[in-house]
C-alpha cells in the first residue's frame, strides 16, 4: 500500500475536507501531547519514579482521528495499551494518565491496581482493559450485542439509539482465537462494532508475516458478511479520519460491523523491557521515522497555511508545560493504602451472604415434589418474569434456533432439559443459542453484563469449560477489582459436572478447586433440588459473578426432590447445612458425595458410631463457622469430595481445620476422595476410582480407632 510522507488534503466530498484549521491544529496538539507523555514516562521509568512503561508512539494519527469521529460517554470503548492518543481525545487528562503511571490512589482507571496504559474511565465508557491480549474482542462484541438486545426488548435506559462499540488491537493479537470467534458473532448478528487494527508490523519481535498468513489481516477477514473493511495509512491523519468516519457510519447505520486496518509505525521498542535494535535493522527504523505523524503533520500544517512556525513552537511549549504540571501533580499523589486491598474483590453494596438473601426458613411450597432439573427451570422462569434484563444463552439452551418452528416441535431446552420452555415463554431475544465456543459465551456475557444485562449462561459440560478459562479467571473474576469498582460483570455461569454416570474421562470432571482459587468468583454446588432452587435465585440476584455447579448425577434422583418453594426462596452463600446430626465424627462434603456420606453414616450407626454430615452447599465462600463448631464438638473430622485426592478443594478445608481447630482434634484430619487418576468408562473402573459408600464406612471406622 502506498503511503504519503505529508498527507494531501482530501477532495471536497471527503469528511476531512470539512475539518477547520482549528480542528487540524487541535489534532496536532493531541498527537504531540500523547508523544510527550510517552517520553515523560520513559524518563520517569529511567529515574525509577514509575515501574513500567509501554508506548503508543507512532499510533497517534489514527487514534486521534478515531477520537474525533467517536463520541465519549455515548459510544463504548474496549482498548489496548497503545491507545493513549485516543484516550486523550476522548477526554482523559494528562494528569490522569500519569496517575496510572505512578500508581496513585486517585487513578480513575484502576486506583493504582493495574500497570499504566491499561486504560479505563467510567465517565467516557472506556471499559477497564487488562493485560491478556485478545480478551477484549468478545467483550466488545458482547457490549455491542447489548445494544441489539436493548432495542429488541424496548430498553432505552443506558443506551443510545445509534451507539457503536470500538475495539482496538495490534496486528499480532489478531492471531488469537477469540479474535476470530468475535468476528463470527459480530458478523452473524450484524453488530454495531468497529474493529481498529493498529498494525505497526511487529508483535514484540515477531514480524507480521509470521503472525498472519499473507501478512495482512484485512485481506483474510474479507469473507465475513456485512463487514465494512478498509486499509488506511494510519500515519496520515486525514486519510485516517475519512476511513474511520466511513467505518463508524457503517456501524451507526446498523449495516453491520467494520474493520479498519491501519498501517502505523512503532518508533520505540515494544516496551522498556524490549530492545528493538536486537531484531530491527537501522534502515527499517529510519523508514519508520520518515513516516512519523508527530514530526510530519506539523510540516503539512505549515505548508497548507493552517499554522505558522511560531504557532507550532507555541503549541510545543504549551504541551511541555502541561506535561510538566501533570508530572508534578502525579508525583505528589499518595498511593492507595494497604487497607484497601480487599475493596471490590466482591460487590461492596450487595452481600449474598447476608440475611437479605436468607428466606430458607419460610418456603412457600406448591405442587408435588419434583427434581433438581425442574426446580432449576422453575427458578429461572420466575426470575426472568421478575427481571426482563436476564438473558439465557449457551449451546443448545434454546428450544429451537429457528423460531418459526416453535410450537411445531417439542423443543430442546438444553442437553438435560434445564432450560426447556424458557424460549417459548420469553422469546428468542432473551433465550438463544450460541456458537459451540465456550470463550465466546463467557466473553460476550461479560460485555452484556457491563452494560446492565444479567446473563445466565450455560457451559454444557464442565469438562469443556477450559477454552473459557482465560475469560473466567482473568476477565470475569477481576473486572470489579481491577477497575476499582468502576465496572462489574455479575454473570451467572451454569455448568454440569461430576461422575457416577459412566461418563468416562471427558464427562466426569470435578475440578472446582481451580475456580475457588479465583478471588472475585463465587462458586456454588448444591446437592438437592431445593438447595439448587434457592442458591440459583441468590446467584441471579447477587452482584458478583457466580460459577454454579450442577451435578449431572443429581439432576433426577428421587431422594433429593422437593416441591417448588416459591419465587422469593433464597439460600445465602456461605451457609452450610447439617444434613445429619452426630456426636462422634464430622464429615464435611458437598455435591454427590453428600448422599454417600449419609448412607454410610446410617450403616455404621448400628455399630455405635454417630456421624454428623455437613453439606457445604457453597464452596466460595464456605461456612467456616458451622464446620469449626461441629469439629470442636466431635473432635474427629473427615473431609470428603469427588475430585482427585491430591490438590483438591478438600485440602483447603483440611488445612483450615488443622489451623483453627488443632486443640480440639483427637485424630488426624482424614480425607475421602477420588484416586489421583482419571475417571474410567467401564463400571468396574469408575466404581474403583470415585468415592463409594464403602469408602466412607471404612473411613468412619478407621478414624474411631484414634
């Protein structure tokens, strides 16, 4: 693609032709300010006054143009670390940027919790950015999807009629699978999202032709329907303005998504942790310098009569003064105090462990006892009637994808029928199928939740949740904390888990500890139909992200049935249940092992062993008070869980009991769990691997020998 060292003014019909000299000079000031802030941060890092620096140099023209076209506090922005000039154009101040750099408590992006250039500003709809590359794509698509859902559901509060979502990226990150998943959904739903690919030719040291087949991402994506796709010299402000205007107009008019592929330069190394001289020859770097918009654009302003040499010098002096004042301001700011570290790990306003969520003692039962599947379904229907912002989606959750078939067929409603009938009652705008892509489900849900919807999404099997782990751990769980409570994503993620169904290695996994290890994420695991109903209602009404684990083996058991407890029945998180009282041994367990623990306890009662069984019900948080009280009473404790013995959730419970209750123990803390292997398909293998009633009975008898 040909480039111009000094851009030509466009024809009278081009959007940039209508920019006034004042606007053009202001654009130069913004570009220069961005560069000077980069330079100041480099200086401060070398002086050990800040602790990290990554540059947006060379990207200033396309980003300034984008900021001129888009609307702060109207449109929405999912950005990446090079986007300083865009944020300045949207309204973020130099001082606020340097607050990030010094880790100041008043930093509006994260309150000193994230590294600099992790942009975020609630006032301008700049959603908190994170370090993992590519996670922003699906969230941006979800935010654009929120505009679509709001229109379909006649929701106007918090939405503009023609808003768009800008998602930015470097060319290297387009190699991530989530980029392609996001394009698929953006195209499929004709979402008002604009992708801006800032292609500076290198992903750290890896050149574009290594990252991208053919060396051009825009050529690769042209087959997606309804996409506006255009390449532009991103060092040319006027060409960039025209292209961004066309791209945004396409999305605003709801013709579909857009992708702008901007060829820019990177005059500095990737970051101060990188030295580009090790892999880029001098001639290549000199060629980039000849295209530098910060040095070339003021020459054009002078040649076209839009500014004089004195005007340019005055702007440079003014910018230097602004940066100096902002630096002095930032360096004087206090860092956040250590007492703030736990603020906004969870919602500071809505506490799902509180009495507000405890109506367990007053159920309003109706109908005959029924299964966990039916009571989960009942809860979702009641909650969706209460709140029209609840959305249910995932693979196979709808009754049908082609709504013209509703009423003609029975409907799918999930592999296990948990969501059956929801689409029929609430329509395809609120209950719908997703692609077979777990990260797609979670990433979109985050974007929808940021915009005020309440996604209750389904990952069909826990065994296949791992493609979504990046979104769950690094995005969903961290959103509130990393933004210092400016943004949140209270998504409910339902998923089936567990063995005892002859499901073999890939339909029997139970790795809850991997998620209880994530601060910011609530983890729930009911063992009965009644508990499932009450805990799901709490999950939906609370303001934190929740992983809701549903054991497949328990879905239709007759022993755990219950009547429908009514539309306000809730069980608070962190409240265990003593399902069998006893005076000799305490068993702490959850999920499908609760029943096995009780059956074994009944079996040893005739031998004079009295076993108390505690069902935790929620794993994060877990009810330390009830557990410790029982352990102190009985002095012997067994922790039981379906996961592998080593490194499992039970290890945390055991360690806590040893720390807090050591003086009351008359025996070592024992564990009953699965073997440290995988679950086999043959009944003889599964029975040998998973905890059985006989394993509990032996454990009770053994611990009584101490």
